[in-house]
C-alpha cells in the first residue's frame, strides 16, 4: 500500500537501476542454477501506504536516507511515554512526559467490523474512525482531508516534481535465482514467471512467456518448459535483452506503475503539512518523538493502468538495521503502521486490495504460487477491496506489538495489499508511515531544546 505505498530506491540505487541489464551468466548449483548479475543492484523483485519465500518488503523507506536519517547521540535526552490505558472512548489518553516504567506502542483494537468512534483531529471538527476489517485490523476515516486540502497536497507534489516509482530488490542485488520449485530440473511457465518476478520486477502471464519463447527461440522442443540443457549463458543473455526491451515498451508489466515524490515537513512551513502532523499525533496516540523524528511522507500519482502489485509495507524482523536508523542501503524497512489518504475520486478502478485479508491461514509459498500478487490482472480475486474516495484515510498496522517489550513485534502477514489498476481517470494518494525499530530507547532518543 510502503503503502500502497511503497518500494523505492534512494538516488544512488536509482542510478544503478537506470543502467542496462548486465549480461547474466550461469553458475550451476543444486537442482538448477543461480544466475549472477554482478554490479547490477538496480534489479528489483518485489511484489501501494513496499519476497521470495521470506519476501521481506520492497519499500520506499530508502528514498533518501541522508535527508531524514538522524543518528541518536549518546548524550541526547530520551523522551518516554507511559503505557496508554484505554478509556471509555476506546482509544485512551496519552502522555508525552517522562514517567516511570517502560514506554509502549499503542495499537487501536478496532473492536469489531462496523465499530465507529468519534475523534477530534482538528479543533471544532468531528471525524469518524470506522473499523472496516479485523484480520488485519483496518480503519477508514471519511473526510480526513477536505477537498481543498487534497487539491493543495496535489499542487505541492506537482510543484516539487514527480518521478517514476521504483522498487527495492528483496535479494542481495547480485544474483537471480531460478525458481525450480518442485526440483524436477526444469522450469515450468509459472516457475519462470516467479524467477522473472524476483529478478526483474516484471509480472508476465503464460501467454507472455510463450511469446518470449517464440521470439527468442529458447524452448527448443516447444514443450513449454526450460530444461537444464536449454538454460545456458546464451539463453540468459537472450532473456535479459528481451526483458529490457519489454519493460521499456510495456512498463505496465512492472509490479509498480506510477510516479511519486516525497515531502519533508521539517523543510516546509506549509500550514497544511503541519496540520497533518498534528492529526497523525492525535489519531495514533503514539509518542510525539515518533511523529516528529521521521516525518517524511509520499505523494503518488497513478495514470490509466497505474497499479501496484501486492506487497508488505514493512520487512520481517531479522538482524539487519532499520533503514530509518542507518545510511546503509542494505537495511530493513521498519514501519509500524500505515496512514494512506485518497486525494481524489477515481472514475474507475484504483481500489486498494488486501488479497489475503480474513483468510483462515496464510502461507507465503502458496500465496505466490497462486499468482494473486499480480493485482494488475488478479485484483478481482482479492478478499477485501477499499474503494477510493477523496479525503478518505485508510489506516492499518503492519506489525503486532511485542508483549515482552511493548514495542515492535512481528509483521502481520495478512497485511499484503496493493493498488488495483486505474481503468479510467487517474488516482492520487498520500502515504505516511510511522517508523519504529525494536528498541524504544533508540527510537525515542531525541535532542530536547
């Protein structure tokens, strides 16, 4: 959705992504091979407020580290927040003053589908927080922005200038793994699709693959499979050249087809941008340091056929450092929650889809095999779709809260989401993520005036 969010590359990565695809060569490993693409770190594998078996997330959190990264100083004071206890209104109170005990994140419960709560996010105005789903918990807030405010944000984005959206590779950027899922020493149409999804950020259907086979002559016996004998350096070179040309001619085949820009509240005195920060603070009831410290947000424009295939807005927890805490591009996207606002009414299409919402079970491998990540063609199969409406905010939590630490917990696997294709007109959205690591002491370390 990070969100519809979100996968993007920082400027250094973007420059790499603009280079022609490196010629790939084969290193035989196990049942098939690993294809090496040294020096080509711009290839992307991802699946809108963005995985191979562990599919972390392909997100825009790395857009420009040096512009928002702030290394905590050991002499900084730490502002802590007491655990928020739910009051009669359900959302509870908050305190930004230092207090005994450990700070804790706040995650609104949602209660049940259809639950409505009144909020005063702007002085003298009542907003309604509606629970529209419970697995995962998703809220919507009609008229979070007025029509005039939506138009103003769009104008800010246009003045700043937009650029093509990109995605961040889920791999190490130095290889392309052939997805011989069943280990039969050959690639089926679906297995080659998975290979190309991971390596080139391109989503092809069976007819696309057959067309490629026909044009470059690599399926020598025309059986619809690529055998070990048919996959060699020359074959991979032909595929590389073909995919490069295809993406230039048909960018709609990419997992993400849109343009975007970033707005930094600490670099503008625009009153609406500052008001947005206040609304986020009142809505989330999170420590003010989390709202102020990593406050950049994203504006995305989708033209006709614009879409974003299914993805998570945050990465699964591992040993790597969160991107908002490091300048290293090899980092992990850590987004506790997503706030997305529709900035216009879409004539047709453009829904935000949650393909596995409310499933009894979830398995990444099975999900990928079904092809349902490809919202550009499978949007209608999604379990939940939210229709765009100007000014409406959609809010969800990408992570649970760790019961022991009270801070960032596991990713909610049911938060797979994306943007369905715009079939008529255009779509504008704004994404805002709350960045959180597993350490409250680090996240809440702020220099007090």
